[in-house]
C-alpha cells in the first residue's frame, strides 16, 4: 500500500445551522411501539428530508450571532423526531400531530360521523409513499438533546416541524433517487 497521510489543514468542519430550510421528502419509515402504562399500541412514522438546492439562498445565524451562508447544507439528509399514530380508541384525541402532518402533506382525509361527532379517518401514510416522496416542504431544524448510555449529554440536528412550501417544486420519485451523489463503493 502507498503511504497515506492526514493533512489537518485540509480538514474542514462544516457546522449544521438551525432554522427553516427548503427540503424534499426523501423517505418514510414506520415502527410499532407499545405505549407505557398499558396505553396500547402506536405506529411511529419517521420521515427523512433532503435539503433542496434553494438552501443556497438561506442565511442563518452561527453561535456568535453572525449571519452565515448555508450553501454547504444542500443535499444534507435530516430525519424528524417521529410522529405517532395512536391506534387505541381511548387515545384518538392524541392524533392531532398526525392529522396536521397529513394536512401539510396534502393528504385528503375522509370525515366520518360517529356517535354525533365528526371524526377524521386517518390513513396509513405508507399507502401514500409515492405521493409524498419528493414533496416540497419547509423544515425547521433544531438541536435535539439526549443522553447516551454513559450519561453524557449529546445533541443531534433533527427536523422539529414542517410546513407547506408554497413556491417549492416537488420532485418525482425518480428525481429524488437520481439526485443523490453516486457513492464510490
């Protein structure tokens, strides 16, 4: 093997900034969870977003309050904190965030009259993957703090909320799949 080196002067740290950024839905996954205290079961939907080219126009503030360019964040992937879909009828009132997510993603909900109440029938988002993938949204990035198994506090940048990106252009699933940089392996 040829000699291999590390050149510290070539190492570039590129911080991830907090704020609102244009993005596209990259992927969607689910997992089943059992709720504490016998609270039933829920599905947790996690969405991964890819920051859009328009991120080059975004300015953010660094830790010192200086305005900084965010062009280096184009194409970065971020996951949200997960959205619960509570399946137990006693927990239906907790599905507000899930309904808001479907509204933001433009998924029409069927209204059902039941026991004198108007309810919204919530679909499985996995049935809408083809409709949702590539959708243009604005994501709010912030630090999520957590503690590792050694008791050390850590933080990760996560998507805390999304909103409609009215002027954003959605990408087709093919555009989302082919817009990734080719991996060298």
